[in-house]
C-alpha cells in the first residue's frame, strides 16, 4: 500500500507535470536538432614477441626456461615503454623522416593501450584515418625493433629482438560507451531538473489546494466541496 509520502509526491507530480516534462522536451528537441552521427573510428592490434639477442644458454642453467623468463620481463618492459612520451617522440620522428607530420601528442592519442600476455606484447591503436593508422603502426614496429637498446641497459647496448607476429589489419570499431549513453544521460538529467522544479513550485505555491494543508496550519475544516461538484446558480 502506498505511504502518505508517496501519495503526496504523486499529487505533486500530477499537479506540476508540465514542469517535469518541459526540460525533457527541450533537451530532447535540442538533441534531435543538433544530432551528428559519431565519426567512424578504426582500430588495429599489433602483436609482438621479444627475446634476448644472444640465445646461447649459459652453462649450468636450463636454457629454454630462462630464455622464456627473460622474454616475459622484456615484453613487460616494452609494454611500459610504449606508454611513455619518449616512445611517442621516437615514433613521431620516424614518421617525420618518412614525410608524414604527426606530432608526439597525435601518436600518443593513437596508441590507446598496451598490454602483455606472458611473452606476447600487445599494442592497440585507434583513429579516424585508416591510412595514418597503418603508418603509425609501421613506425611503432620500427621503433620497437631498432631503438629499444636505449631502454635496456641490462643488455649492454644491444637491441633486443622484437618480432611482429602478423600483419596488422585495420577495421571499424563500434561507437564508444559515451556516444551510446550521451542522449540517455541528457534526458535523465533533464528529468531530474524537472522534478526539482516541480518540488520547488510545490514548496513556494501560495495557494491552498487541499483541506490537509489547512489542518496542518490548525484551521478547522467544517466542509469540503469536491472539485467539479459545484452546481452553478441560475
């Protein structure tokens, strides 16, 4: 059974429904008029393996195990390097040398994430131009292969061996969560604002509309004429 508070709120909503609906209507119309379909976004994933430049096992050690272990450490370090500004600057410099002007900030924006799965390095790229995305991917591979010695002093200046596992393929990405939730969030905020307006209008309403309001003020109500039941005098 509804409580007195819920009944009162329902009465407020019925009385001031137009204040609740007005912000939702305004936001809905404005969103429909100004709607622009989100730009198509493309993405690709680069997969690499990495290992020591010298795979000769050391005496007294189980070579394959320690080579795999070293590979995992190297891949983890490469993953962290890919996220740095230094890496973005190096990729940008490679692109500049190839005649493609993409700033380090643009490179960093295209590299959405990097991860590692044991001995596999994963680099995720996204952007609106598939041709530029492929150019960035190629430059990323070049930097990983040829310039990693700067971040591995443990190898005595030798570059670690980085191998690209497959040719990257660019494909369209589905719209992001923000694009999908933009209109529902706008309407929800407009609804909340409308409810706030209705509550404010009810609070500052100077008219007495129900006998319960008089009773709360200590006024005794002798009789009440229901709405719509007043007979007109001839």
